[in-house]
């Protein structure tokens, strides 16, 4: 029924607008009189927008012959505003004047797609982010974008959260902030918990699905996420915000800005504090962060610096809940579990993750003339911290502690202990771009970056029941790693009549030094080098004023992760992965209706997956599978049903297939002790784990008078398999969720510039579901067994938010 409902809603895409009146004009440079190609023209009353063509012409179709307000924007020019009507006797000409200062948009323009770029992308603007920013993590604010599935370890969207796009996890999603890479250089992951309340300092986000256009940092194998922090606000402001919610969730925010000062400087800041007990037992979060930014802008130059810091302490909820326990104890958390002398289960109180991460960014832009500008940025990310664990019955030898004899008879070889695993790292470098554009429809970018990672990994035993010859804070391993990553790319967009042609070529090189195993299974420093060439081409065609089509083909290559290296030898090391991505799409944009359909194929060579096999080091590492692919259709659209009722939604239908692989499992004896690793079966055309074939979302917005609006939010995620066997015994069930949100926004009330309030009820029907999980499969005799682990998400819960701006 849920699938049929989503299909029915998407049928609204077929509803179009009727009566048409042509509304045509030209956008020109006020000084030279030259036409401006690619300027954005928006009709304020209908919200319809389009880009001017290769002659600088825009042509809308409207229903009524009445005055309309045109808002026109173009990089390097001041916004223009013109009130006119379709039947104006004189030709409509919008004159634009050069800006007195450079826009912050130039900082990220080199890595962004636009309406003329033949690739698949979604923009999330400041208004959308603010509406969804009710205390949960940034990933949850993107949940209504196409092909996205989010999850939370603690079950309530606060603390450790995850996001998958087209089935690809965060290690395969390239993330940048203002064009600067964020993904960890070794694991390729992004831990949003280290950047608490980042969304409160973000102006907009662009998600490019598939390979997308060239960017900085690691390769995009599922999507790229380009985040831009706050832009210049002309007037001074101060803002207080607070959130209260289920599970003792609370958030306090203080924001301020000086506005543009007489000397061209402006400053903005934010401080945030977030606490939550979490839905899962002992999954508390204690997080704080700040953001500070300063900028100086002139007619030809822009300088900006940003400082962001986040500090978190979270009780670990990483283990998941055993499937057998879900019915009786859905929120059970096994982290820190041990049994006292009376056999009663206890939990170590400091089973926590503790980390601080600081981001320093500086930017400089210079505009030589209206055709040329250059950007340069330098950055430093400094992270340090540890997680602490109680571990029972551990081998002393594993921690560098000698066994010892008690009473001349008993040899003690194991002990209970508490350990800390530390990470202390620096990630620094620079990015640059040179941008050229002209009025003949040509836009070219030459850019790239170079970064260096220095990381120190080490572990300590801070307590042991049987300490033997150990020292205070016994260090049992240490591994210093170093990685250099550089790239250079060139992009060209060219408008030719109704065509938009695109070409993009990136060269990327990687040098990585780490402590790994050699062929004799000895720990020695090792170095690997990679060189990748990543080409992309595409074309778009404008069918008419409202419709366009596009197609692109792109290649991406990526190196293995840290764990793939350190847990293998040179002879067992995985190969690098390669993906060929084909995207094709259709776009329709009218005043009250929009629709987009995208078909994609992401064809992988040597994709790395967990097969259960053990390598020559004795480690479970990811292995290459020769052929695999993701193919699907993404549909999205919106319609203004009445003057007060608006709908938007999306639907993804996909196949995510491993063509062939072998399954290996652990062999257990009668006592369930490990007895080796064995081949179980060959698998063909199986589903890739954690890749649902159906993802859909729907949002109805009812706008009332006096600043009130009401949202009905639905999300459907199809079944997900926990491994690559396509077995219903190792599967997460599909789920359909409904959230409700009441919003209020008004200016000039109670002596405040703006007052905003919202209350959001999540999962109002109390659906029992898990958004993430994993499985352990084994063989005992001739029988196959398994254990499934789930990350249950919260049932009914609420968040109340209030914001006051002075």
C-alpha cells in the first residue's frame, strides 16, 4: 500500500499549467550593453526561475497579464529588480551594474554544478536548512533529498549519525566545506559528531549524485556534498535559539554578526551546546562547538577566515542490538557490559568516545576583470582524542604484558582491563582555482589542491585486573601514518545555440606511508603510490523555455582504506577501485510545477566488499569483486496545488548488484569456538548490502495566515540486506514513517526582528524499525548460522525549537 501511495503522489507530476502568455526580455551589462549569458531571472510572484540563453534572453510563460517583479542575479553584478508586465510596449531590458564587492559565492563556484552543467544535483538552500534545523544532526536535514537514507547509533538523530546516498556510505561520499576537503585521509569517513550543530552556520549545500564534477579530496563514488558556510549579512544581528525534546535532548545557540562595517569588514560568530540521553540505553551525548568568521570585501578583492571547533563526549552505542533481543529489549546497549562477582550484569560508566576537532580556513579572491578571477585557500584541521573501553578476558600478550605464575602453579595469561585508543592528527594544505567566463557562453575553471595528513595512532591500558609487569598507561601499539594527496583539474562549459557542452579532466596522485605487514608477517613501514586520471564529459539541450535534457559520462578511481592496508601484505592487498558513471536526465520547470527524471548507471570494477574471507594476515578485510553495478531511476518534483497547499517529493527505483562473488564464513566447533575459515558458496547477481531498491519521500506544506505553516513529512525505505547473499534471514525490513511539523515565523514582534518557533513530532505512528545493521555468519558442522545486529530508531519523539533575533 505504501508503494502504491507513493506512486499515486508522484502521478501529480503529470499535472501541468494551462493558459500561456509569453513574457520575454534581455539581460545586459549596463555599462557595455553586452548580453549576459547564464544570468538567473526569477519571477517573485510565481517563484519560477530560469537562466538566460546564449543571447542573454529569458522567456517565461505566465497565466495572467499583470505586473510582475523580476529579480535578476549574476556573479560579479548587483542584483537587479524590475516591475513590468508581459504586454509592455517597449522591449523588456534588464540592466545590471557591477557589484561594489565580490560575492562569497566565488569561493565555491569552482566545484559547484549549475543549471548548465549536465550532471545530477540537488541544492538545499538556507531557508530549507533553517526549517529542518530542529536539533538533530545535519544528515537528518538532508533526509528528504533523493536517494538518501539516514541513521543514528543513539536512535534519535543526535550524536553519531550516518548517511547513505544511492546505497553508498560516507566513505564513498566526497564532503567539502567551502571547497576544502573534510573526509578523513585514511578511513575516508566523516564524523558529523565532531562538528556539532554545523548546520547552524551553513548557508547552503549542493549534493551531486554519482561522480559529479571534479572536486578536492577523495573520489566521489556515490555522491559529493559541497557545503558553504554563512555568507555576508549586511546588517548587524544577534540571535538566541533553544531546543527541547524527547530523551532529555536540549540545545542552546547564541549567534551574532556585525553586518558590513564602514571599513569593509564583517564578523559573525556562533556558540552551541547540545545534550541528549539518546533513545538507546546509555547513548548519551555531550557536545559543544563554536564558529567564528571574519571577512573583508572590496570591489576586486575578498578575504575571509573561518574557525570552527567541536568537542564531544558520547557513550558508545556502536554495537547494535541483537535481533533476538529486539522484542524484549529494543533499547539494550551491550557496550561496557561485564558481570560482577555475584553474576549480575554491570556497565562500565566511562565507555565513551572523547574527541575534539578544530578547523582553520583562510580564503582570498581577486577579480582581475569581469571575465577573470582567482581563488586561493589554506586550511588546517587538527583532531585529537580517544575512546575508552572495558574489555573482559583479554590475552596479556596482546597488550605487551607478560604472563605470570601465581602460587608456583597457575599461569595467568588473561585479564580484564580498560583500554584507550588514541588518535592525534593534523590535516593541512591548500586549494586554488582560476575562473574565466564571457558573454559568449564560455565558462572555464583550472583548479586543484594539495594536502598532507600526519596521524598518530596509539593504544594504552589504563587499568588491568592482573597487571603483571605493565606500566602506568601501558602503551601496547603505536602507528604513525603520513599521506600526501594532490589533484589538478580543468573544466569547460560552452553554450552553443541550445546546447550546453561540458568537459572535465582531473589528475590525482596519492602517497601513503603506514605501519603494515611484509611478506614475512613482520610489522614494517610501507609506502604505496597511486596516480589516477578521472575524465568527465556531457551535454545538455534546451528543448524550450521550460524543458531541457542532459547526459554525461564520468570515470572515478579511488585507493583502499587504511584498514585495507594495515591488515594486509603487499601480496594480499586489494586493488584500487574504478567506477564508470553514466547519467541522463530530463528537467521541467514551470511557475507552479517542476519535475525531474534521472536515469543512472554506476558500473564498478574491483569494488571492495566484505566477503567473510581471511587474508594471509588472518584479518577480515574487504576483497575486490570483479564486476558490480548500481542502476536506477530518480524522480522528483513539486507542485503548487492551491495558493496555500504545496507538495514536493521524490522516488528512487534501483538495482544494486554484485555480478559474482564467493562467500566465506567462520567454522565453529561444538563449543562455538573458532576453528578456521571456510568457503561456503559462490553467489551470482546478488544485492549489494544496505542498498534498498526503493526510497521515497513526500512533503505536504499547508501555509496559513499570521506566519503559521504545517508540514506532513513521509519517508519510505525498502528492505535492506545485511550482507551480499540476498537472504531474507539477514535483512532489515522496509519502513514507512510519518513526521509532523508546525512552524511559526514572524518579523517585528515583541520588539524582535524575527521570531521563529516550531514543534516537530517524529515517527508519529510509532513505527518499530531499524535503519542500519550488520550480520555475523558462521558454519557449525553442515549447518549455517548467523547473528543479526540492528540499530533501532526511536518511536514517537518530539522537538520544540524557539529562535529570537534582535
